[in-house]
C-alpha cells in the first residue's frame, strides 16, 4: 500500500465491467463530504463506469449519464451533493465555471473526468484515480495527494484486504 516515497497508492486489476463497478462501490465507502477525485485515463478506460458503481453504492438508483456533452451531472445524495464532471469537450476553462463549478460548496464531492482540460482552474485533488486499458480488461491505480486522500486510501485498503494494495 505504501510506496518507497511514502505516498499511499492502491493498484487493482479490473477483469471486467463488473469489477470496475465494484471498485467504484469500494471507493464510495470511505468517501466523505468535501473530497475531490480526479479520474484519469483514455477514452473508454472506465471512468464513468466507476462513477456509476460509486453512485449505486451510495444508494442512487436513477440513471447515471456520462456528462460528456453537459460537462456536469449533479446528484443529491443523503450525505452530500456529488458533482460528476467530464471536461473532455471543454474548449475554454471559463465554460466550466458556467457549468456549475462556481457553485460547488465545500461539502460537495467532485469527481472529475479529463481534469487536464482545465489544468490550473480546478480544485487540487485528494486522490488521483488512473485507469488504463489493457486489452479487454483494465488496470486502476489510486494515488493519494493530500492528507485527506491518504486517510481515504488507508481506510479503504485496510478494509479491502486485497493482495495488490
Ligand atoms: N474492467 C473493465 N474491463 C472491460 N471493459 C470495461 C471495464 N470497465 C469498464 N469497461 C467498459 O469500458 C467501456 C467504456 O467505459 P466508460 O464509458 O466508463 O469509459 P470512460 O473512461 O468514462 O470514457 P470517456 O473518456 O469516453 O468518458 C464501457 O463499455 C464499459 O463497459
Ligand atoms: Mg466517461
């Protein structure tokens, strides 16, 4: 779980879509209000699938749409508001202020696909989630980049018992 530089990381092989949904559900367990997660990875890497699994685990039963065209989808969960961003089609980072980022309260959770499209305009993340396409499967690595992110991954990995953590 700890790498040599003491950064907390968590790596997992995701054999199929169900595994990505399950990993999203695992992230959901230790997620707390105010956190920001960057979701990185190529087109089709599984970022939205992971958000779908996370929202289901938090009790959201409705449709989870990709915010590719709308930039933002907002979910009212019992414990916090969750903002799901997809910045792939962002042309001018100012657009995304109009898309709702300006209104995010400090108690909301932000999950941001394609954060590099608005580099320098975004809140610093607590955790970076990197998904990689490996043939028909996926690999995921989470890296903690804040004290809260470190606590988040440690809590998750302590409860998960995965040999890869
Ligand atoms: N572990 C996995 N193994 C194989 N296929 C997967 C896995 N996880 C997700 N997929 C599939 O990958 C496809 C793309 O997933 P998804 O839309 O979540 O990608 P994305 O990273 O959000 O892409 P985009 O950048 O275009 O928004 C879906 O068909 C999904 O079922
Ligand atoms: Mg997506």
